């Protein structure tokens, strides 16, 4: 999730004051108890627009395994216009409010909708509980491997112990650079295939960059046993090289069809065709730049997301 800008963060602080909740600056989440229900509130937007606020509420509650009827959910949403989503996922109730441009109105809609949800749950005998085990007991708010959760003390202890064991196990893994490179190369071939297929259909899309990034990184991790910062850097270089190869292979297919020659001849003749201006240099290099642009557009967010997940993996912290 993108970090909130200053104006958006101030609005969520204002909402925390309105509800009597606490606002965790690092997690950018509100947490507290309303009408006997422990909940965590956070933005459902990317935080880029200071004037649009989208709230998601997560309430840990159970009613002896009883699911909320779909008809009741539809009725609740109809009666509470700001609510766009209401779902039940195990011991957690998720509610999302639509975007609102005015901070004061946003806070008032959030307060009213949360009150209505508490009444809705109470009428169906839902009780606040630990999100992990479902026990009706006091909970605290935590960030668990990047996810916000309400946990009882016992579950927090168990998850902390498991996280420590997983972290130690991960640290004990030895990265195999050679096999990692082989895996990245094999994975990048799927990215090359994606570039060629999309191009042959007349498209150059960021999807090719996403496929290239995911497959290359995953290939390195699978055969290299571990994905370190060094592995990510090597994978990035492989992506750039294989993108060039993929674009040239694409041109080779065009030449092969146009001049009715075998693929090997078509591939080798591309430099000569460029020199002879049979292939326009502007078209060739312009297309390559465009392919690189879309690969970067797809790959950079994927790499950043991968690094963020690795940083948050097996990390548990209590909201402050």
C-alpha cells in the first residue's frame, strides 16, 4: 500500500479522534473498540489523492460458525448507502466505504456506518473475538507479515514463535548463485514468450513486464533456494538482456514471414537490414524503447512489492 500523503493522514487522525480510536503512524491504521467490538480501520486507496478517502473496517467477530445470509448483507448495504462491500471471512468481518471527497463528511459517514455495523452484528449474536483462534477474549491490534490483525495474547505468542522459527530457517538457507541464475534465465523465457505473443497480436503492454519480473524472480528463488538483494539485482539485469532478445526474436519472426526465409537467417540478417534501411531504424529502436518502457513499468512495481514482502515476512509488531 502506498504511503498516505500529509493531508490524507491528517484526515485519518481526525477520524481517530471522532471515534476515540488510536492512530498508528507507521501502519497508518486506526484501532479501538466500538460498542464491544474490537476493530482495525485503514485506507483502501493508494493514498495518492489527498481529497479522496476510502475506508476499510476489519472486525474480528464470530457467532458459533454461523455465516451472515447474503440477503441480510444486501439489505444492510441498501440501508447504509456509504457501504460498498460487506463480507465475512472466517472470524473477520470486512466493510468498505466508498470514496468521499470531504473530510468532515467522511468522518461522519464512517462513524454512522460503523455504529450500524455493530448493531447489525449484535442482532445476529456476533461477539468480538481473536481473529486467529476465534476465542471470545480481549485482543490487541498487530501487524503480522504486512497484514493487520486482532490477536489474543496466546495467539500472538504462538505466531511470534512461529515467525522466529521461520526467520531462522530462512537465514540458514544458503543462496546458490549459479543455479539461481539458471532459474532466472528459465523464468525470463516466459517473459520473452509473453513479449513475442503480445507483439504478434499487435500489443505492447505492461503485462509483459509483470510476467517477465514475476517469472524471473521466482525462477531465481526456486533454483537459487533464496532471493537476496544480490539475486534481485542479477534478475533485473537478466530481465533487461532478455527483453532485448525477446524484441529481436519478434523482429526475426516478422522478417521470416516477410521474406520467406528460415528463422535463423531472419534473426542474423536484422543488423544488415537495419544498415540497408530495409528495416527503418526509427521503427526498430522506437519499438525497443517502447518495449523496455512497458517492461520497466511492469517490473519495477513487482520488484518493489517483492522486496517489501521480504522485509515484512515473519515480522510481527503491535500497533502503537
